[in-house]
C-alpha cells in the first residue's frame, strides 16, 4: 500500500517534515505507520460498491481519511455475484490489514466487505459478518445488538458509498456486511470478550492511521471499560497493571469482570477519565515497582518512559523509621523489589508507604472528583506487600 497524500499537517504520510508530536517521533525512528481496520473496511466497501455499479473492481482503491490523506489499497480478494444467498446482487472485496511496524494483533488480517443493494430509502445498513463482533452490553458507543463497527468507520463508509453512488448513478441504499477472516480467534487477544463484544473483533479507527507503538488504542479501551462498568451500574472499579494484580483485586474485593480495567502502564488515562466520569470507588492494584512510580508522580508507568526512583524510596523509608544505613542501602538497591525486601527485613513498611503515597497522587489527579481511592501493591508472585485504605468520598 502507498499513501498518496501530500499533506503538511505533521500527520503520518505527510509530505513535509513533522516538527512535533507522534508524527515527529515516527519520522525520527523510521517506523512505518499502518492502517486501521476501519480504513481497510472503508476501502473494501468502496471497491465492492463500485463493482456493483460498474462491474469492475478498482485495484488499487483509493479512499479519503478523516484528516485528508488519500491512501491506496491493493485488493486481496474480490467476487461479484448477480444473486447471492440473500437473494440480491452483491459484491465482495477484501483487503489485508497492514499495521506498519505496530505490534497490532490484527496485522495481516483479511478484512472483507460484502455490499448488497437495498430498496430505495433504506439508507446504509451495517451487518456483522463472520469474525466481526456484536455488542451485547451497554456502555459502548453502539447500541446493544449492533455490529461492532465503530462510529467513525461507519461514517467513513457512508461517505464513500455516497461518493460512489453520485459518481456512478447508484441510490446509495446498501447493506454493508463487514467480516474478518479468523476474527473470532483474534478477538481472544483483545478486550472484546470482557466488554461484551462477542463473536469477533471490532472495526476501529478515528483517523484511519495506526501510529507504531501508539498508546491510543489501549487508552481508548480503558475509557470503554469505564463506560461499560458505569452502564452496568458498577460503583467500584479496579485499575490493574496486569493479570496478577487483577486476580488480587478480585480476591480482595470480589469485583465482577466488567468492573476490572486493564490499566497496564496508563495510570493517568484511568484517573483522568474517571475524573470526568466518576465512580464511587477506585482500587489501583499493581506491582510494587510500577506503583512506586505513581507514588513519585509518574502517570505513565512504562519502563521506557519512567524509572523507579530509589532515592525517592529511600526518603519514604526514612519517613517509615529507617536509619541512614538502611536508607543508603535502599537508595543503592538494584531494583525496587530489592529495596522493598531490605525494608521488610528491617520492619520498615515501605510497601504501605508506597501504597499510601500512590493513593494520594491518584487523589491529586482526580482533583476533588467524588471518588474514593485505595491501593494494593503486590510482588511478582502476587503476594500483597503494601496496602492503603480508601480515602475520599464514599470511603466509609
């Protein structure tokens, strides 16, 4: 695939040199950007509807993305039928998703769109084909029962159907069935089952472009997780850094699956979204080292973007009663866990101190939102090594 856009807005694919943001990072690293499932579905739909009206599939097929870029996609599959199992003429086009250098679970997936003509006045109707999920829980930007084709990709497909109809004399009244080969298997590696999207993956994308190693998809999934929990009436959710801390949060608080947020390294994303969309109580659960970063004021806990500050841990240890010899040993420890073990051996509650300080940092980010926060720190084996009880409204 090639991006034929000649833009100067600093977005991936721009002709000019980006001066800041993720586009500048992309240019600096030399990593390739890719295309979202929504962009692939739009291109496949455009090719299929064009073939329905003209008898010929455009290959490559060019689409316009929301920010004006005009990438061209090669077709990996095509089929034109005078009448299919649904009884009317249809056309199918398929495009292999290229996620560039992003470690995307949908990279290489074959995204198909089958377009069928509907009676005049029907508009554009979306349908989930094999490998595309169906929404079964409230709290998402789609109604229950709808195919998991998100709003922006839907609008992109509607716009391109209208353009093709205007160019070749169609009515624009069509059913678009989007399918993804092996999508049900791919979905097991996504948040979809937990969010109540069953049967396959979601067709996503707000810009049409995948930026390598972008955190946007994960952060978006965190936001959707909060929405689903709130829609289900959950008043207590847990943001967890991984599967082990998630199990601990469930064991301690008995939370249901839809109250669990796969926070990963994005503590700030959880806190800022809950600040705007509050719940009564938030439990933050994670490894001691990661939560020591939150305690030190870091909202991104990734090892490449923040480090454990042993000097900070040494200062906390002093507040917990550590003498200068122990504090010096903590400051020179090889890892955060080693610092924790040194303090445990000396009877200094460093784990609890980190938990309490992380809780206070979380409350500061929440800026007075009506949310009580508690924190659970664990070691690599899942043992609780520090806790701080809830503080804030609803903390009784």
